[in-house]
């Protein structure tokens, strides 16, 4: 299960569009995507969809996963409700298991101190500065960043976020990964033939 299971954190107001490319193409590439929440009750996404979690956060072990994905949500900026998810990200990274965070989840990781010593990105630098974190000099103004086992991206970059995850997990060889990105980011139809070849 470890090599082919990825875990998607779900919580009320999570931004469901931010990981659509990532989870869909991981599933099409043989991965199992399991949802993980603080409890067993359904959560409601920002888009109004109800999701019934597969497991609870306290039952999630890094050794059972190939990746933990954290999406944005209003709750990242309205208190410490989601802090346990950032703490779980710390446990994953300490165990050598990758973490991918997009949008508001990057602020959660900043508060947890996980961006202090890693290159990273987010919506804008001052969004993370407001967390009081110590990693401002490591901020990179780009669509998505991978530093070791950590992927970060801003809220407008779900395709670049997916590209970085696929590269980290080795889902596509480089030529096909480039074609995938050109197809889904740039609408370059010539990339389809490369991707399907």
C-alpha cells in the first residue's frame, strides 16, 4: 500500500479545485487516493461538495503513504483548527515521506516552521510573512517549488502543483511530464501525441 497510496487531507472549506489534476492523474497512473480528515464526519468543500473521509488523521501513518496532499481552505487563516494537519506534515517529512501543499496550506506549514529552511512559494510573499515565520529569504516567486520532499504552490497554480508532484513521485518520465504540462497548462494540442505515445 505504501508505494501506491496517496492521502488527500480534507476539511471544511477545502479548495476542491486545487488538487483535481493531481488526484485524477495519480489515480489514472495506478495510485489509490484516500481522504483523511480530523474525524469521521463528512466535510464540505468550498465548492459545496460533501466528502466522507476514508480515515482519520490520528490513524494516518507516514509509512502507509507515498504522499500527503494539503489544500487551501478558509480555516487555515481563521484559527488553529487545521494545525494538526501541519503537524502531521512535519511527521511525514521527518519520516522521509513527501508532502505537497497549495494555497493556504502553505501558511499552515509556515506556522509549523516547515518553510524556514526550505525553498518554497505561495500566493504572495507577504501572505506568508503575516504568519511570522522565519523563512522569508527562502521564498521563491514562481508557480510551484519542490525542495527535497516538499512541494508548495500558490492558489492559481493547480497544474504546476500537479507537475511538481508527478516529478517528485516519478509518475511520468521527463518528456511525457513536459507534454502533460504543455497540454493541461498551455492547451498545446501537439503535446497530446507525445503524452499518449
